[in-house]
């Protein structure tokens, strides 16, 4: 019975989260032709940084579950806090690159045949707005694992996700008329951010007792670095006419500025990311020598 109740809560949370897609498609169904395609392409590309960042929490999920099973809440708390810092650093770096180089990315991937320059501009705008919710998407993915890692059912994540869905629905219905598909993307970002905030607020009493204020202070460091890196990368990318050249220049600028600022601000998630990049680089170099 306990396993069944846990399974039900997990499935309901997943169902609520996936219902965002249905709401967005419903709101976009009355817009001009191509609106749903612009939204779909933008989401698929923008979600890549989020997928990479959430993989970190997926790998460490057994560590948190084992610590909670042993009653070691301090070890579980430290693991969750480190995961949040690392995942936020990864997703914010990716978000900065996506927002800064959105036109170049979309043009390289899709602008051919019936997909015109106008479609590129529209999709890039949507992707930039949608990317504003990537941190919320990542935090939701990280935090919800902590709620269910204790092996007992919890209805709070379902309620938090339902609240996010309500926000998505109301904001989308209010903004779709004046802003079109951009309003739908903004509604998505607002809804998932509300869900992430509620999950974070409920951690202390219902899940792993993380230190909320230090966590928020830590998340602000890569967030500030990403904001500056986005502006620098967008300016750099706009200097080149060719999309590939602009993407390379813009992404490189984002990476350099983000790394320098994250390190200067003392972001805890910066060191593991840098270590991972160095490890991958060494492996690639080793593979080429053989």
C-alpha cells in the first residue's frame, strides 16, 4: 500500500508537469499558422541545458535516498545543496548561451526550405523568453527527487506543481492575446518558477532540511554571472554576419565571461563544472593520441 501511494504521487506529479504542454498547445491553437511550430522548436532547443543539468541529480539520487534511509539528514542536505549549486551553474551557463545566440542557433538548425528568416526570428524570440524558466525547470527536477527519495508518499510536490499549472493557465490566458506565442512562453516560465519556489520553501518541513537562505545566496552568484555573460555574448554574436561565426564568437564570449565572473563571485558550482570540462578535454585529447 505504501509503495502504491508513493507511485500514485509520483505519477500525478509527472502528469501535472506534462499537462503544461497541453495548456500551451491549447492556448496557441487560435494563433496564426506556425505559432505552435515556433513554440515547439524553441522548447526542444532551449531544454538541452536543463536536461544536462538534471542528469547530475539523477546520478546522485541514490546517495540522497541512502542517506535518508540511514537517518543521516545532514549528509542528504549537503548532497542536495551541492546538486542544486552544480545544476544551477550548468543550466545558467547554457541559458546564457541560448539567449545570447538564439538567432544564430535557430538559423543553423532550421532555416532552410519552408522555414524562412521570419520563422527564425520568431522562434528565436520565443526561445529567449522560454529560457527564462530553465532555472525553475532545473530546480523543480532537482528538488522533487528529494521529496520522493525518502520512500514515502508526499502530496506536497503534486500541490506545488498544480499551483504552477494554475499560474501557467491564467498568465497564458491573459497574455496570449496581446503577446501571442511570447505570452505562452512567458506563462510557462512563470508557472514553473512558482513551482520551484514552492518546492524550495517546503523542503525544510517536508523533505531534506536544506538551508534556504544560503542556497538562495549561492544561486544568485551564477545567476548574476549569467546575466552579464548573456549581454556580452549577444553583443559579440551580433558582430558577425555568418550564423556559424556568430555562434562561435557569442558562445565563446559567454563561456569566458561566465567562468571569470562565477569564479570571482565564489560560486560553489563553478569548480565541479570546470573540473568536468577539463576531464572531458583530457579524455578527448587522450583519444586523439591513440
